[in-house]
C-alpha cells in the first residue's frame, strides 16, 4: 500500500498540470483501492477476519451493497464534475480579464462546496428513508448556530462579499474610520492594515462592509492640496502664477493634469490660495516627500518675487499710570506711585 501511494505521488509530481479529469479520477481510485487492500491485509494479519464477517452479517450489509456502489459512483462523479468545472473556470479566467485569479479560487471553492453538498445529500438519501426529518433537524441546528454566532457569520458573509466586490486590494493605501495605512491581508473573517507608525490593525469584515472606506491608491494617482496665504496688498493672480510655476519643475508632480492654484477664501489676515497637484502610484512616503518639496518651492518662489506670507502677530503693552484700590472707609492705595493719598489720610487721623 505504501509503495503504491508513493508511486502515485511521484507520478502526480511528474505530471503536474498535465493530468486530465480521467487520469485524476483513475489515480484517486488506485489510491482508494490500495488503501482498502492495506486495511484488509492488516485485518487478516491481526486475525480479525472472522469478527469482521460476523459484524457484516449482523448489520445486513449485503442488502446495502447496491447503495454503497451507487454512493461510490455519486462521489466519484462529484469529484470528476468539480474538476471539470475547475478547468472551465480556469479557461474563462485565462481568456478574459473580468475575473481575477483570487476570484477564480473563490468561485472554484464555492462550486466545489455546492457539488459535494449535493452529492452528500444524495448519498444520505440512499441510506435513509426519512431525509426530510433529517433536513428539518439540520435546519433547526443551523438556526441555533446562526443565532449563537451571528457576528462571526456576519463577518464571514461580509468577507465573501468583499472578496467578490474587491473595493480594495492588498497593498492599497486606505483610510477607514480613524485608521489609515496599507492593506496587508484580506481573509474571510477580517482585514488587516499596517499603519504608517508600523502598527497592525485588524478590522472585522462586517464593520468594513457597513462603513465608508477611502482608497487613495485605487486609480493609481492622487491629488494633493497645499494651502498658502498671501498678504492683502499682494496680487492673488500673480501669486497663483508664481506658485504654479514653482510646482511645475518638482519630481513626482504630474504634468497632466497640470498643477493648478485657486483662490479659496478670505482669511483673517491673508488671502488663502490652494495649490493643487497630482502624483502617480500614491503612497504615504511619496505624498509627504512631494508635499514637502512643493511647500519649499513655493516658499522660495514667493520670497524671490517679494510676495509676503502673513503670520499671526501679537503686540503686548502696559499702562504707565498706577492702579488704585479702595480700602477701609473710602481710602485709596496707589500701587504704582507710592501712596500719596494714603499718607494724607493717615496724617489727618493723627490730628
């Protein structure tokens, strides 16, 4: 038995990718037959043959031989059907771009699960006459399990939906609620992202399915805006032209769409301009690096053109006169000038 299984395994490795449905089914049959022969040999060596025959007679297995044969045929047909459907799915994926390799695996596994479930029901029906009651009991059991693990099942269903809809891919830069980072793992239960601080955040799929997600790298480009204020005495059109020319020569800034500067609002002490530009293959590192270069270039260009960037200023002052405080019965104490009135009041009292 061990020798047969070893030879079959070597043959499979040598023929990887070239085995058809018939060959695979034949190999599976050889493995099953060799395993059965090995079990019977072990039974014979241990002297359990008579006990096995007695058990066979007491269970009336002879009457179930046709059903056993039909069950083997059904299971073998299910295996062949899943393999055939897998080849069809592979051909569809290879000839078109509408289904990704990841989605192909999901479709194949779900198809395999459906075919084997149907085959299992048929096999159970061969050995029992009350399949309806069995299905009703399984239904009640499913309800109980579903109520007890509704959150987990919700995550599983949401994971299946995410795997088919693919709102984001592994490696995408996304923002979800208060978490922002790169997607590192997508499973049927959860999605894991790595933040820019090096932390890993695991999020259940049901939360992702029910909340908005921002994908910054979905289209392969990202627009960034930097706000800058200019003095009210400066010309906004001239400042916008200078800032636009400063952004044009920076690395990682796309030329199409070209950089653009717009006037956004009147601030407390400045006219606020928005410098907008696009980058390719966005990532957090590229974003901050390009944004830093843009700010530096605009600041240098404004300084050369004499354009003022206002900043908050605060003037502190103090009063020169003293502070008077009333004490006692109408007497005044002067804190800064040394107490002229207080001395007069005291002198009058002595008299």
